[in-house]
C-alpha cells in the first residue's frame, strides 16, 4: 500500500514523463485541465500509466471525475485499500 | 501569365547530414550513409538484409523528449526539416491564412502502427496509447508541420510511394499559382527502417544484399548494382510567390519553374520498360516551365540502384532531351544516402536547388563499372555547372506507376 505522499510523487513522475511539467508543479489542489493544461489524450495516457504503476483499475467513466491531482490520489488510495 | 514561384528556404535531415549545410558539404564530397544495423531484431528475425542508411542525427538530439513522444519517427524528421526550412526563409511576418503545407510520406507511421499492434497482443487494448491514431495516420506529418507553423491555408499529404516528395512540390506550385496560398512549406518524410518493411521490400527482391559491404551497396548505374538501400529522413522547402518574396527582400535560391505528374498504367511495381510514363512526365514538366532541352544542364536522377529501374529512366531522359542528354551532368545521390522513399523527392529537390544556386553538382559514388546500356554523363568527381541561365530537373518514380518531375531554374 502506498501512502498518499508516495502516490502523489508517483503521479508527478507520470505527469512529468507525459507532459514535461516539473514534478513540483503537480500539487494536490491543481486541476489537470485548468492548471496543468493536460488534454484528454494526455489524461488517458496518465491514467493508464497510473493503473500500471499502482496496480489499480481506473474505469473510463471515472476519469471525468478526477478533476484535481488530489481527486486522483484519493481514488488510487481507495482503490488500493 | 501564371504567378512565378520561388524557393526561399531549405531544410533536411538525412543519412549524410542532420541539416542542409552538413548534407550539402557531404554530397559534394561523396560519402556513404549506409551502415550495418546493430539492432537485435536483425538477427532475431534472420532478416536477409543487415544494413540501412539511418539519419546521421537522431531526432531526439533535436526535439525534446515530450515533443517527440507525440510524433511518429517520420513526423519527427518532417518537423525537424520543416523548422530548418522555415528559419532559413527568414519569414517573420505572414498572413497565416495564406500559408499552406504540402508534406508527403510514402508509408506514414509504420513504427507507431506496428508498436501498437505489438502492445495490443502483449498487454491488451488498455495499453494501446491514445495518441496511436494521430501518430500513425499518413497526414500526421503535414498536420504536425501545419500546427507548428500555424499554416491555415490547408495541410495536404500527397501519397505516391517514392514519388511522394516530388508530388508535394507539384502540389505546392499549383497552390501558389492558383492563388490559394502565397507561401507553401513542401516536403517529404519517411522512417521505415523497421524489420517489417525491410522484410517486405526484401521479399520483392528490391533491396541490395551486399551485407558484407554496406557502404558500397547503393551503386546506381553500376553493372553490379543489386537493389536499393533503405534510407530515412526528411526534406523541406519553402515555396513562395515571387512578388511575396521580393516584397520582403528575401534571399531567393531559385525558381520552381515547372512540375508534372503522370501515371504509367502499366504495372503495379515494375516501371514501363520503355519509360513512356517517365518521358511524358519529363516533357510535361519542361512544357510547364517553358524549358527547351538545351536549357537543361543537370539532372538529379531517381536512380535507386535496382537492376530494372535505372535503365528506363535513361531511356526516358534520352526521349525527352534528345541528343542533348549527352551534355547533361547526371547525379544519382541515392548512392550516398540510400532511398528515402516518400522523402527522397523532397531531399533531392533541396539538392537540386542547391546545385543551381551554388553551380555545383552533387556526387554519385560507387560507380566502378558503368552499365554500358546507360551511357549517361554521371557526376563522379567535382563538377561545376555552367554560368548563365540554367535549368536542372529532378525525377521521382514510385510503386503504382507514379512519375513526378520538377524543374528548377536559376534567378
């Protein structure tokens, strides 16, 4: 089980790999679309990479609810529990 | 009177140079870009051909990692060449609604397509990247160049196998002459050094098998030629309405005087043995540019080094230029960089423009015993082109019976 800090750090690495954004820019209250300028195609790539990294499944219909980085961290954390 | 179209920017990334200055220096020196492939898949699949001509500068040395991730390798090469051509044109202000793109490919995103297929089979559909379709589509390179430069007058993708790059020039000329655009970024890109295309071209006996001596494998017009050498890369040219170029005080390399496209309607892969389609293309490009045979001083030949392909081109040149063909300096630059398929016409257009601008013909290497049935004046050592008004032609022919010719005139 990864802690929320570990999930955030792992997500930040995935976002950096996909978009080139600095890992420090990936904070819990940041919106993927508004703040990080991540489009839907990049978002799907991030979701699939997060599934592999954290061993969880994020259904397609759930992705639209992951508005902020914090939403994603919480979802992954609950899915791992 | 049709609008005159001139060339004001050049870009390239090729097996003999990652930019135009390096490529040109090597083209005049005579070097080979063909080398043994070190990839594990050559042995894994026991490929009959062990070598190819890779780009001398990897795309990842030029593009950022994140930028490159969203592009097929063919698009990466195309964007690199287009950016160089655009910078070379020194265009700073432009009406983006009057800027178009005509960027060709022969095969398109073959790496992306086959990587995605491998991923599907090994890891399942969830792991197939969401960018797969825009990366594999053949218009991906034209679209990427259009996005990069903000070209909004249309982004076109001529696809005619190994004639594609030259057909892009034909389309670009039409777009400007017809008033649909003032500036067109033309080019071609290809990245097909993948085991599947190597196996497929090899199956049809099109590739040289000189595995023990890759540097001497591409030998157009030589008695002992045994096939082409797969190359990769891209070429790009900025075409501009003459009045547009003059108004901004641009450096003008040359005029794109005439172009043509014909089809053999003879056989899906074999060239018409009498070169009839190629002859019609040569004559049509000369007619289009109001060019007499005597004006032509240089030809950048298609000359891929296949046993069956090189001779019909000679037959066509003699039919179109008559006895004057004996006075024409012919360069077979695929001897140096291999065959860049859909990019070859664009790269050879860059070389032909520079030949007219610099009055130097690029070299043909590996010609040791010239085929007696092809008695052309082949440029094998430094050759200066004559002073005064001159024209150079560049030919490209593709599977499907496609023939495309461009004519470049000095300004």
